[in-house]
C-alpha cells in the first residue's frame, strides 16, 4: 500500500519523535484493513537512531538480551506485528519488556500492533495506544492512483473513496472488483459497490461463525439508524436468547448502547449474512419496538419485505412527512429511498428519489444526493419532479460546484416548475449570479419579466452594499463585504410525499417577496425602498426558530448594517441547525456568523467560527462554502499578522474560486493577502495587489467586495508615495459610505480623505474620523486611524501629540491581537524618540509563552494536551506542514528541544497563572 505513505510517514515521524521523549512504547491499533503492518514497516524504515528488530512469538525469550544490547550499542526499535496472536506467556514477557522501557529509561522503542475489532489482551491493556484512523480523501486518492493499472475517472474515484470510508484494504478491494472500463468511466458502476463478497475478502476469518444472533441484530439496528451503535434494550428484546450469554468479542456495551468495535466489521457482519437471516433480524426489531407505528419500526418491516410493496412504501412516505415526525434527515433519506425501492410506479418512484435527495443534502451527504437526483431526473418523471430535481441539483452545485452551472440548473428548474416554485428557482439563480460576480444576471433573475432600471449599472455597483443573495426558499445569502452561504436553496426538512419544493410557512407576509424587493432595491442603490422590506425579513426571521428563516434574517440585517441582529440571527440559526440535525445548514450558519463577527470587529471570534465552519463544510461536501471560510480565516490572519496563514488560506480559497467561478471568494482572498502586506510594512506590494481589485476595469473585483478594500488601497498608495492613484476610488467609496450599511465606512472615508488631503485640512479630517470611530465597535479600525494620524503628526514634528496617538494605536492593536500592526506603532514611537510603555509585569516564572504569536500559542496548547501534528492540523483547519513550521518556531523561540519540555513549560505557566 504505497498510496497513503505520505500521511502515514508524517504520523510515524511524529510517533518516533514522541517515543524518544516519553517512554518509548506504543500499541498501534485500528480496524481490519487499516494498514497496521504497513505502518510498522514505515516506522522501521524511518528509524535512524539504531538497529531495528522484528520479533515473532517464538523469539520472546530474546527480549532481555536485545535490551542489554541496546543499552550497550545504542537505541533499538523493537517491532511486534499482530501481538494478539502470541500466546499468553509470550505476551506477558512482552508486557514486562514494555514496563522496563517505560520505567527505567532503557534506550529502546517498542511498537506493537493489535486489531481493535476484538478486546485487547489484558497483558497489553495498560500500554499507550496509537489508533490509526481512516485515510484522508487526498491519501485515499493516491492509493487509488497507485492501485489502478490505468487512469481512474474522477467521478469513479470519488465513488470509491466514499464507499471505502477511509479503509485502505477495502478501497483496494473495491478497485480490484471493477473492470478497467468501469474504472475509466466507460461503463456504469454496479448498483452497489460494497458487496458482501468484497467485505468478506477484507474481513477474512474475523467474521463470526454464527451468521445470526446478537451481532447481526445489532448490525441491523445500527443500519436502520445510520449510527455506530444501537439501543441495548431494543436489541436484547429482539434477540432474547442473548440476554444470559456473554457479550460477543466483536461488540462492546456502554451507557445503554451496543456497538461494534470496528465499523468495517459492522458492515461485514450485515452484508455477509444470508438474506433470510437479515429479514428475520429486521422483523424481530420491528416487533420489539415500543412504538410499532413509528418510522424506525416501519423501516425495519420494509427490509423484511421482498418484491414490490406499494402499501409499505406509502406508509414510509406518510411517516416521513408526518409533522410529528422528529427523525433526523439521514433516517428520512433511508426511509424514502426504501420507499422508492418498493414502489412499482415510475412517477412515484421519482418523487421518492427526489424527496430522499433533499434529505440526503440536509444530512450533508452530497454525493448521495446527486446519485438520488440522477434517478429522479429521468424523462419519465413528471415535469414538477424534474424541475424539483434541477432545483436541488443547482443547490448542490451552488455549495460544491461551478456556480454558472448552478445558475443554469436553477433557470431550467424555473421553466419546469409552477409559479411559486419557479420564483424560488429564479431567486436561487440570482444567488448563483451573485457568487459569480455577474450583477446583470443577478438583476435579471430578480426581475425576469422587467427591463432593469435605467440607472447606470456602474453607479449601482458602486453603491451596492455587501448584501445578501437570494435563495430557493427566499433566504438571502449575506454577502455583506464577505461571503455567505451558497446553498441557500436547501429544501425544507420535511418534504411532502410528492417530492415538490413547497414554500416554507412564514409568520407574516411573504419573506420571499420582501427579500426579492429589498435585494433588487439594494442592487439598484435605492436604499430608501430597501429598508422596509429588509427590516420585515429581519423581524420575521427572529420571531421563530427555523434555521432558513434565521439565515434570511441574518442576511437582511447585514444588508441593513444591523450587525447586532445579524450576529443574533446567525447564532440562533447555528443552534437550530444543530438541533435539527441539518448538517448542510451548519456550515452556512457558521459562515453567516463568522462574517457578522468580522463586521462587528471581533475577528478572533470570526476565526473560531470559520475554523469550525471548515470542518463542517468538509463533512457536508461543500467546497464553495469552505472557500468562503478560508477567506474569513485569511482576513482574520491578516489582522493578526500571520503571513503564512494568510497565504495558506487565501490560496485555498482561490483554488476553489478559480475552479468554480467564485468571484466573491477570490476578491476576498486577494484583499486579505494585500492587507497582510500592508500590516507587514509593504505598502507598494499591497497597492499592486489591490489596484486590479478596486480600480475601474475588467479586472475589478466582485461588485459587492471591491469597495471594502478601498481604505486599504488608499493607505497603501499614500504610504507608497502615489496618492494620486486613489483619488477616484475615494469618491466612489463616499457613495458606499452614504448607504449606511457599513458602520465602519464613514470613519474609514474620513481617514481616506485625510490621507489624500493637504496639510491644512488633514488634521481636522483625522480628528473627525476618530470621533466617528467612537460610534462603532472594534479596536482594529480605530487603531489604524490612530496609527496613521500618529505618523502624520510625527512627520510634522508634533511629537507629543504623535506619541499619544501612537501609544493608543499600539494598545488598540495589542487588544485585538494585531501583532505586526502593533510593531508598526512601536517602531513609530521609537522613531519619535519615545519607547512604548512597558507591558504589565508577569508573575514570577511566567511570560515565556507570551513571546509566541497567537497561532503558535494555539498549537502549543494542543501539543501540550498530547495532540499529534496531524490532530492539531485538523483542529485548526490548516495543513500539517503549517503546524510543523509553527512548532519548529515555538521550540526555537522558547529554547526547547522536545514536546516533553513544552508540556512541562505549559503546565508550569498554567500553575503560575500565565495566559495561554
């Protein structure tokens, strides 16, 4: 298995580093097929400190001699594969050797592998464990590439990676099970990739001899819910003969739940059981349910049925659409898919597939939703169903595909759907046009039967606020100088049995119409007409708990410049999405919330939400949403002065933006990179980056973003000695500031005018700018004005006033974590003959960690808690390379040599009250 060596080699290197510093013993475990033996081989190849010994059970008696040799000749790495196959005396000897290495500092390292699908032998149970998780998608793609004899079609590769769920052996087995024509995409894939035969090949002799009993009943119960465990009481009621029997080794019990130790074994036990046994297990679970008419018992009965069963299918669809049903989207999707399987009528089957695709998308299973949509889009399906499928396909593409393709799907849906649903489709088309940076198409979608206003489009675009975009359900996707969710067309949680896309119920009026009217007025710079409908959208959304309505409310609030309401609506939308189990809505809600926090000047909170948003977007398959979260992180890092993070997140945003036509995400990423240049004292480079973004011309950035970068451009050009380049855009920015949608814009405008003004007027403009800052929150923008004013005063030899302003700027930057900007202010203070005021003295023994940057502090905290570099990278949504880079700098800054020393330092400073 060479395809996944890169990630595993990094993990192995980290492990070997840890073994040298904290006892030298690890039990490496994981489910069958996870690559334990391969991992052990990587460790042996990477170990450079001394010899490597691979030991068998019959060599256990040589362990003492090996350790004595290690003490005399240098470190040794002992490798024991499949230690669970050793007999008890040999395992006892192995455990004593591990105790010697850990307790006496013997110069040796010991790696022992055991599977985790059964209980760990008691002799090894107390040893430190390293669990091998699933492959990352990137490493899985490498493995597919190396395993196939010819090129694999990208869509086929994605199908294989999804089906294997990160298990290397299963992924290889799936590749071997397909013909070259299927791998290349020339022939269709089989209906089910993961068959019982494939799973039996991977599981091998680990499968239980009894094909029924408690393991199969537990697997059937878990399959119905889609969870990793099952209700202990339900399973035992369905399998009463197991009550007095010992728990099978494959299973574990805790907190009233039964679960398989290995997810692969759960799949294998169910798939390899005879069909009759599976049907019997499902029927027993249905009869054991306390609510026999509930969705779950009905689903179990459906799996006990063979052949077409329209009555059973109708019962499932009724249960799914029952208003009292509280089932999560993933369970609804399974029920509707099963209803489609049991339905003989083609039109009804298409409706069920469409409704199932809606639920799959809400559950965050994008690939599954697309597969179901293909079955609902056939020519035999009724036009409303085909229209609904196009509408949902557009929603998928808006979150994870080319947005121009999404717009075409929405427009096709508008042609196929009846008027109310067609209006939602055109609103969604406007959302796609907004993401693509096409204001003409956006206005056309908002008023498809009317000629756009004669107001010059260029002027309208100058005045357009960072507004929201329309959604298929009428929810605007807030673009308030930042990104907003593009999956705005996500359907309601509980679709009707006919699979159409109904209008969501609303408290008052028509929020779709209010949104459309408000957004069109915003685009045409008619804020006098936009305020009333947008305010109704805000108020209506905040009255309830529907996440779509709350997101609509957040977007409208951002258009109005009501940051407080936007943050409130975003936070409530996030809570509602999590409560309802809507995985597709979580990344959207986090995106709204992150940008609302940025607008409020709380960039560190925005960073926290965006890091979580990246993780949820990855789980939900929403690369476009992830690109906007990357843009948030780049913007936040540009304030904190972390140039490497700005570059990493900006490039990540741009990769997706270029592939999918996300003009807004691209503009935000370029702005973040330019602001990082400005913070690092490189105004010429910042001006060069921002010129194409803000100056008139074909390359100007997204029409709802470019004006946000104008203050940075003006500062960069003025600092670079080219203020004449910025005069025209300042007047355009004045139109934007007059809109009232950005609380910071009026003070920023005065600062820009001061930078370009003659000396006799600049002083008054700076003072007025600072007065306007008093009306808004956020330390960063005020500190920037203080810094520029202090520089201006110092160059005119008004040193006392300059020191006051520069010290205020330095303190403001420090409060918001803008390290490089604070250094600029400190340098100006020194240039004016004054040292910056000393920071408050730290407590005795504290302060070493205060020398680290914010990102270095985060990484130091995670490492001190025992996280590997890979785990830190996942937690912070950055690459392992970035973590490696920061950790090296942490060690160099603090004068440390190992992770153990870092742990001790962190613990010591925590005890003395040092701030992490």
